[in-house]
C-alpha cells in the first residue's frame, strides 16, 4: 500500500481532516455571517447530509457492500430521539398515542445525550441485524438491507404509540442549530478518516479487494464488517436525531426510497472510495438540488404569471431536481465509476494526478479506489490444478 | 502467411504480469503444442486470443486480420473455436442442446443435423446419451462433448486448453487419441497442454512457454533433444520435477511442481 | 369446501401474476447478475400506456397489446442506454445504476404526466363476476389465472424449443462460454430484457386492473413482490421464480383470509423479515437447480 514518498497514515488523516473540516467550517461561518435565515437552513441540511453520506461511506467505501437500508436507521434515530428530548407533556402532543405507563414516557435528557442515545438505539438494532447481514455478500446483502428499509417503513406506518402512524409528528423542539450540525459533520468526517486508516479499516478494505486473500491472512471478515456496520448506523441514527430536531415535523414517508436515493446519489457522485468523495458529493448534490428546486419554483411562478418565458413551459415542473440528479448519477456510473474524487482523499500525494482511462479496462466496483482487478478471473473447475 | 500470429503479447491481471512478450504462429493444417508448467502463461495466451482477457500490447492476427478489440463471439464467427479449460459444457442442457449451441453461428439446419449425426458417430457415447443432461456424463465424456461442440461451428482453427486436465490416466490417453484423429482429419489445432510427453507425440511443432514468454520453439525432436529440458520437464512425465540445476539454461527455468503458484497462466 | 375453492382460485390468480412478475426480474438476473430495481417502472410504463391509449377510440385488446409493446420497447431501450455501458462493471455498480434509472423514470412520469393517481378506462369484465356451480368468481381473477398460465406455457416453449431460448438458458448457466460459442451477447441480453418487458406489460394490465388507477409509484409493489418471490425461489432459477411467485400468492391470500387485522397491518414487515431469514439460511433460495456449479 505504501507508495514511496507517502506520508504516514496518521499524518495523511490529519492533512485530509484539516482540509475537509476547514471547508465545512468555512461554509458554516460564511452562512452565519450572511445571516439569512433561509440560507442558514440550507446549510444546516447540507451539513446533516454530510453526516449521513460520510456514515454511509464508512461502511460502503471500506466494505465494498452497498446498503440501501441506512435511511431506516435514520428513521430509528429520528423517532427514538423523541423519547429522550420530549417531556411527558410534550409527548402528549407529539406522540399522543404513547401510553403513559411506557418507560420512555417519563424519560427526558439534555440534547447531547439524547443524540447519542438515539444513535445508540439505531446501533443496537443495527448490531442485532448486523449479526445476520455481515454473512451475506453482493446483491444478497443489498436486498436484505432494502428489505430492512421496508420493514422499518412498514412498522413506522403502523406503530402508532411510537410514531403516530402515517400521520405527521409535530411539536418537536428545534434544537439543532447550524453549529450542532457543523459539530456532527466534523466529528463524522474525522471518525470516518480515522476508521479508514485504523487496523480494522485496513483489514476491511483488504477483504473488500480480495476476500479470500484477506481471509488467508487471518482477517476475520464478518467481525470486521460488523464493527464498521454498527459504527456506520450509529452515526446515521445520530444524524436522524439531528435532522428530526431541525425539521421538527415529519412522517414515515420522509425516510423511504427517495431519501435513500438521495444519499446513495451523494456518495456515488462524490465517490464512495474516500471520505473526501462523500463530503464532496454531499455538498455538490445538496447545493445543486437546492438550486434546482429554486429554479423549478421560479419557473413555475413564471408559468403561473404567464410571462414570456413562462408561456414556454407546457407543464408544471415537479421532481426536476431528482431527474437531474438521477441523470448525473447514471453518467457518473458510466463515465467515472469512482466518482468526482476518483476514490482519492484530498491532500494525498496521488491526489490531483490525472486519472486517465486504465489501459486494461475492467470492472471497478463501487467503493474501489484501487487499481481494478482482472476482467475475468477464470475459476478453475473442480479437479483443475492451480 | 500463418493462419494465426501472436506477436509480443503482454497481459497483466492487476499487479500480476501473466504474459511478457508472448509470440507464436500456427500455419494452416498444423497441430502446434503450447507446453510449460502451470502458471507459465499458456491459458492466458488462449484467453487473450479469444479476447476473454484484453492484452496490454502486442499483436494477435488471424488470417491476416487483427483480433484485438473484437468480441469473443466475433472471433468464433471468423472460424476460431475454443475448447476451454475445464470443458465448460452446460450441465443442465442435454447433450444435443449443447451440440446445437456449438452451431450457434450457423443457420443451415439440415447441415447442422448432419453434423450432429457425424460427431455422434465419431463419439458413439454422445449419440447414446443425446437426450440426457450433459451433467450426467463422466469427465471424459464431457471432454468429448466439449470438443464435438467446438467442432460444430466448423472451425478452421481449433484451440484446445488442457483437454487432459483432471482426467484419469486412461481417459488422458483417449483424449490424445482423439486429437490425433482430428489431426488426421486435417484440422488446424493449437493445443495447450501440461502433459509434455504425450503432446510431443502428436504435434508438428511446439512452443515451450515459461514465465509469460516462449522459452524454446521447435519440432518435437528438437525439443526432446534439449537434454536440460528432458531433465527439467520430461523426467517426471506429467508432473514436471527433478534435477534442474544442470546447466545455465535450465537454471532460468522456474522451480517446478513444488513451487507452483496460484497465478494462473 | 366452497371457501377452499374460492381460496384456490384467488391464490392461483394472484400467484400467477406474482410468478410473471418474478420471472421478469429473474430472466435478466440469471444472465446479467443485475437486480433491476427499475423493473417496476416497466410495469408503470405499461400502466400509463393503458391510460394514454385507453383515451383513444382503439378497441381495448389493441390498447392492451400496445401497452405491452411499450413496456417491451422501454425494457430494451433501458438496457441499451443505461445498462450496456456498465454491463461488465461490478454487481453493485449495476444495482445502483438500476436504482437511478428507477428514480429517473418515476420522476419523469411525475413531471410529464401527473403525481396524482389517474383513472384508467377498462373493459367492463374487469369489474364483473360470474356464477359457476353456485360460486361467484370475479372475471378478472379467472382471466389473470388463465393468462398467467398461458404466458408461462408459451415462455416455457420459447425457452425449450427455440434457438434464442436455448441461448438464454445457456447464458444463464455460463455467459462467457455461451459467447465463446459465437452467440452474440447483445442479442441474448436484449432478448432477456424484451421478455422482462413483456412480462411486466402483462402484469401491468392486471395490476392496474385491480385498482383501475395508475400513478408514478405503481411499480413499487410489483418489484417488491418480485424481490421476495425470487429470493424465496432462488435468484438464478426460472422454475424457482415461478414456484416462489405462486407460493407468495397462496401465502398472501392466506394471510389476508385468516390473519387478524392487527397483524395484517404488519404484513410487509413480516414478509420482508422472511426474506432476510431465507437469505441467511438458504442464500440460493428454497429451490436449488439440479446441476448447480460454481459461477464463473
């Protein structure tokens, strides 16, 4: 792994972390200097998206497995954080169906422990599910995580005492400021970078690149995967708590397929192979989708007002942002499967070097930032030497 | 002009270099052997000719036209048919269906039917089991099916990759008898084999491959005359082994048998 | 006894539909190892075909055939535009691509047509029922039962008796070797997608017929059902897909008939819980092929 002239892994982490954190801090500080309320909301959502995407990268990037179930953990974090932040009186309003004899009815903690506890609830569910999940590979893993998303959605729609069913929960205190979101994003970025270079992260990436070889070197793959999975869903659950206490009203439909699409798109467009890719993707996609939504709104107003431009628009525009993001994502997958950042970390010695097409084109798995593997590994038949 | 020309071929799998300047020719009507230990690059050469792996550089020409960049199916359509390592028959399909698929590039139904009958006469066991799933055949019978299937496309050039691999000794002899019979039918064959002794008995010329390039080329007699090689490769028959420290030329050879790596050639 | 017959007819009708849905997903997976999330959007496309052509003066059978044709064309175009460029990429790259295609098609429909459910003009037999031997059956149930069985038989003949069917079965077993016999990869894959679109189109007619409505998300439920049934039956195995589909049909009708309402609300959760358990215990599905071997 160590190319000549490469910095030590920790120094590398420090450089990358410094650049990424400086960028995020700059975004937050500039936003607060502008002092525009709408702008501040956009930046806060952006920072929470960074947390979610980095958490997803921590698992997908290092393990090479695709999860479509993370938004389920975000839902668990968002709903369970209500146990900890709402007073019993507030619970009567927000979760009117929760029986007072339930233990969590009486719980109330300050915000920080509430976030951690919400992450903990998600991690607990994730840990149990993970015991089973980490044994699966490839498409089976993805279908199982998707099945989990559907289970969470279906339970959230029905479990009225906990979630108010399909109706919207409201009256949640707005505790998440831009600084909470910034703090969470910085912690997530640093944690993901440290994890990547930790011995666990290295072993996980070794198993991603060649499971058999890693196993022969004594890497206990399922255990390593499980740790990454639990850490990743913990951060996702905490991000759910932050999001819930920012948006203050939500229903189960907020945590379903379109939200899953959005964070997967952020990660793929930025590049699943690196934390820098996750951050870049989250920022680029969050900003462009906000910009596209505004453009859509503006065009619709033009149309309603029957201006010269408006008359050119035959239909009311909806879901315009999703369409553009989906096209961008497909183009990235086809033309540059390792994303904007090409699987590299900002500040790494190889960063910035032109990444030309490989002379020997072969599959590049999502999450791989390493040289591609042979196009066809011929498996010897039984009885074959080799 | 040779029917098949391979020149200066380089292939790598990620960090592993499998071929470094492989070159060979096959003329019409010839049967040419490609011999060497496991991992020498024989099968990679096969796969590169079929464009199942894409070479980094080098030339592959068939009948004067380059094969580089073509899809595997386009190469078959030019008259090259491979018998891949490990037979690769379709076990769930019947023997007859396997043979029909071998004629996928042809549309002359009557002639296809006639060819199936012809090869069933050639390999009576296939005729007997025509409607049985190919997975029920024994290893040697599956090898015959793989060969017959390749012949169904009426190729000008037949590539055979380790047809004797994994077969019982008696069946190995049968397979070589079959190849000799094909030679007598006038087929052009490139035969990739580890079984050096039996290969040299039936080929017109052979290439000794080592670490991704040709180490020595010549007629079977010329190869047999290389005393070093006799010792290094032929001493142990199928399994290469034995004294290899006799001469400078032999010392360039890789450690046989004991040091076989997992790098597949 | 009467109840049992009613149950059998309902289950066979729903199960047949589920079997077609599942086959449409598995026929592509078997060859490309692509789990096509955008399969549901083929159902959606055919559903909107019913809406658009239904508003013309065309006779209904022609409307239905045109709608199926639209799904076939959409499937082939989808493969050509989105999946062919990533064909030799990793399974997860293809999976994510199909997820993006699904979102793209759904949102395009939402933008171009309407986010709201729209009523589709259907022939009257979709709501009629007939009495046979003292029992009343919905005509649409009998129709979907018959159509699904006919479609399965025809598909089986196509796979067994035709050259392209033979190539499809071979490619599902060993794609590279099939190409090494000269079968064109693009032909097989286009054929697999065309079959997938055909099945989605047939499914769409009865699926839309159940509610008489189309909406952009109408394909979600069919694709989820196909996921479950294919996992149950084994992703690589067409017979398994059919059995998985029928099994799920019987299970669904059974649960609906006999499960208390309180538990019925959690039906999706229970079904997908079963999926995870099966993936763990029998990753190859409940039905294993007779001659399985290592995938190349």
